[in-house]
């Protein structure tokens, strides 16, 4: 937030002038996505229900509109070669975070430092600690709005794309 305060020549605020703060306008979803850097995203899919597929399709469309490619891969079908040019991995879970997710994360961490987001229906504090300890960078709820997930992806990509050349 930026403070906008008027002062006179003596450095005092004139009488009758009220200091106020300006609040930045929130970005629309289109503006948010259009400011994302082009990147390669792998979505490791564990979910299969129809409402989930619609949300996934919507997110893929938003990413594609900005030149960011999202590949949907079966959770257990990921290969090390697919991680070479990947800028972000989004890993979904069915009902909750479990040991399969932890094993997949540890497998990814053996070959890559790529940022990983887990999208879960629900999770306990213990499960959250376990996946973060295994190497996940962020955990989001499946019920979060698409705008929130896009903003989180954008934040991780912004940092990763700056660091990636030095890590290769």
C-alpha cells in the first residue's frame, strides 16, 4: 500500500487535508494469467471425477492463453526425462495426502529441484508436514478458486525462472 499525504512547505500537513491510503486494484483472472511468464507445467493427475476434470481443463486453458503449456500425466507415469524442461509440477491427490504422494515427491526430488505444488481435498497438519518435509514447496486446497492457484503458480514460476539458469 502506498501512502499519499500532502505536506506544506514547513513539512506540516495542511488543515483540512486527510491522509488516506490507496489500495491497488486486484487483477482480473485474465490480467493475472497474462502476466505469467511462459513455462512448462506438468500436472500429475490422481483425481478422476468430472467436476475436477472441468476445473483442470479450465486451468489448462488459462495457462495456454499465455503460452504456458500444461501437460497432464498419470500420477505414477512420470519419467525423469519429462522433468528436464519442466518449470513447475502440480500434483493432485484424491481424498487426502497419503504415502503415495510422499513417495512421488521424493522420486521427483531425486532428479530435479523443480517447484512442486500439491493440490489436496483435505490434509491434516501431520500430512502437511510430511509432504513439505518430502520436498513440496506449497500445498493448496482443491476448493481454492482458480485465481488463487494461478497466483500461486505465478509466484513460484517467477522465482524458479530466475534461479533455473544457475541450477543447470
